[in-house]
């Protein structure tokens, strides 16, 4: 049997025409040889960085998978954390493929309607069991109304329950390569682990005793193919390969198709006006700016705090004067980030501000990617309600900071993942505010300040 697999597509639709044709031709060739075929995805297929995913709440992604004939998928953190609870709950209502997901639960402990702990498929007489796992970001799933559990709490019992019901056991693991290797070592019952999350590429796979690890990198730049030989209901051989999508043939209409995805998403978002600005709000990565000031006011209002901190690099452009639409907000703030309110005593707030001040100069031109950031550089870091004098004296709303007083500061969950502000994680009492993204909060504030005429 042949397993065609993708992972971490992140709505990179620029690769989809070539990738989907490859799926179709590879499936047809395998079927012509009399082989069974499965097409699966390992999660993070959807990413709201693309306007079509944002405008359709991921339904466009599901439609593409339906058309390509996927047989199963699991979710990544972009589907799980990047969507409000109800959006994820209904994301797969019209999917023609099942979702294998064993470690996500409703807050009351019941399984989501859309998720199956095990998906069974029989192809060419071969019984295949597919188990899916997503990365257990406990602190992010909880405020979004979900309960996510460690694999170790789920897998042993699940393996016992399904023993003898399959010929090939496949795990869709959106957990990362180190965890995949751990699973292969400690659970020899697993035949194939199709991995993702850490965007790793295993060109010819990796074998740990009996288990084959496979992964196809990121963004649809590669597609994976696993071949499994089965005799007498037992696996006899396995092989893995990846194909570079850039090397696949291009067709004349591909460019128009790709541009159409972008244009359709942008048009849908542009049809939703938000605010009417009397003048442009500009951004400057090297210092204070009107758009950063507005962003600070917006998150302070969203977090119901007097204090806020935010970096200019989050804003990928200016907002022009006139009507601002959801397309403008998405263009400027494409990041899947949520507000975070941190409560901490004055002594620790002082330490946090000192960390920010120490790193300010370095971060202004610091380039990085990942951790929900879809921009290029961190940019200028600024505050609302906080000032610093003589390098070490911190003032709150113009008054000296009081060491034993509790303060509340609004920033972003993104800052927890960065190594520059350890006080947030070490001593901060952090509340993540779901489901709104930063752009939604900014849009709401702009609508209140500059209502549509």
C-alpha cells in the first residue's frame, strides 16, 4: 500500500496546484498497480495568515482537501488554537474525510463531535488503523474551551483497545520530531509515524527498530510517500520518500489559480468595513509612531488594564486614511496572537521592565520567524502607562512604582515563547484572552474611536 502524506501546509496555496496534481497522479498510478492508497495530512494545514483561510474560517482549506480526496487528517495548533472553539468544532462539518484526534477533549471531558480517536481504513484488503495526536499546549487550549491531554495518558490504553484490529498502525503525530523518536522507541507497536509540527524533513524516512518515521517538511514544499508491504496481515517492509514540489511540472493556469485564492480571500475581507480614519496611522520600527500608540491603547482596553507593552514589528504596514476594512487589518496584523494579561507585584514589574529596556536596542532590528510571528523584525518596543527615567527608575502613570503593589499589564501570549522576557513566565500570573486575535482587538478599538459614517 502507498500512503501519500502532507504536513504543516500553513495555507501556502502557492504550492497547491502542483501538490494536488501529484496526489492525483500518484494515487492513479498506485491503483493501476493494484496497490491500496491513502492520502493523509498531519495538521497545521490551515493558517489564517492567508486571507482566504481567514475569510472562510478555514472552510476553503477543507474544500481543497475534499477535492483532493484525502482519507484522514489530524489537527495542528493552528487549527486548535488559531480558531475560536466553535469555529474548530464546526470546521469539519462538510469534510469528506474523518479527523483522527485522540488527545483533544471538550472542557467537560467528552470527545469533540468531529474527532475520532482511531480512524479505520481498508485498502486492497489491508486493514489500517490511524491514530492522531496534536501538540498539547495546555495553557493555550484551556482558555479556548478545550482540554488537551499528554500522549502518555492516552496511547497505552488506546493500543490495548485496538490490539488485533489492524494490519498496519499509522500515527499522525503533530508533536514534533523529538516526540516522534520517543514514541518509536517506547511503543514498538507503531508501524508508521507521520510527523510534523517542527517542520522537519526526512527525505528517506528514519527507522527506529520496527517503526518508520516520515515527514515532509513545511509549507507544501515537499510531499511524502510511504510504501508498506503487507503479507498475511503483517508488515514485511516499509520505505519512505519525499518529492520536492518545485520540481513538479507547472501548468499554464497555475499562476491564475494561485492568484485567485489570494484575490478571493482579500475581496471577502475587504467587503467588511471596520472604521473610518480621519488620518493615516503610520508605523515606525525605529521609534514611537501613531499606529503603535493606537495598538497600545487597543490592547489596554481589550485587557482592561492601565498598562500595556507592544512592539512595532507586529504591524507590517500603515493604515491609510479613510475606511479601514478587515482586509487592511489582516494585511497589517496577520499573526495568530492573543492578548495576555499579567499580574505581578511591583518588584517583578520593575524586573520585567528592566528586561525590556535591556533588550530594546537589540530587538529593534532583530529578525526572526515562528512562534506565531508572521513578520520580519521585532521593532521598537513601547509602553502605555509606564515610563523609565535614569535607566532604572520606573514610573506608573507618572508615579513611582510601588514595590509591594500588584499591577496588571496587557501584552501578547507571543511574548511567553520568546527568551527575552523571562519574568513573564517565571513569576507572572498570566491570563490568555481567547478567542480574539490582536487584529480583532485593534479593529474593535478603531471602530469605537473612529466609527463608520
